[in-house]
């Protein structure tokens, strides 16, 4: 799969012990993370299959197994993508709205319509993707509404170890403090 995986280890038992270190202003870094401290820099390079984010060019209706993008991508079969929500649920609380246009929705929460799919095929022009399953919702691609599509695969992954104290909300962190622009 040609993926670099950086796994952060540590436990909540030593969370208050600054085993990573302390910045020159006294800020503690904790016991589980990757830190770029004052004046430092980091460069992580993976194979970028760009663009990693684009928009659909035409509306993809509920049940569709293909989406057409505004620009060609370098994504491949097996890549995981996300297609964003294009309704107004993120800005309109259905329980508080008192207008007439959305009367049928009053009292019913809007579902999150962002969907995750796997690419099953890519067209020759690299603008049309066939998905592993039909869409559960319509995603608009006209007027001023164009669903965004993003590739979720990454070649460099920073994650906590499987034996982390997840039940205690003790995950790893990636911290950059006053470092150089990268």
C-alpha cells in the first residue's frame, strides 16, 4: 500500500509527566505526540495524487453510482472519497425554523448527507468516477451549489497506538508551536 504510518505510544498514567519535553516558555508537551517546537520545522512528503479536493460539475441524484467532477483527478480504483452535503441543514435548525418554506421539516432533524464511497472505476478523462454503491442523497452540482469531493486516502498517517487509553480520551497529538512556515 506504500503508506508511512507514524504510531504514537503512551498512556494516561504518565499524561502529566512531560516525557516529550517543554518549550522555552515553559509549555509542556505531554507524553504522547509529535511536536515541532519554537523555531523548528518539519517536512513530510508523500505521493500527492492531486488535486485532493474538487467539486462535482453536475448534480448527482439519489441512487447514482457515478459522479462527474469539475477537474481531472489522479485518483485510482480503491481510493476512498467523501461527497459533501449540499442541503441547508448545517445552517438551518429544523426545530427552530418558523418560516413556511421548510414547514414539512419542522420538528424533524435533518440527516447528515455527507457520504463516503470507494472508487470502483475512473473514466479516461479522469473526471467521472464510478462508485462502489449508489448515493443515499442527491448532491447538487448546478447554480451556486456544487458538492465538494475529497480524497480521504493519505500516504502519511499519524495515529495513536491501538493500546491507547481511548476510553479515557487520551489520544496522540501533533503540535506545531511558533515553527517556520512549511
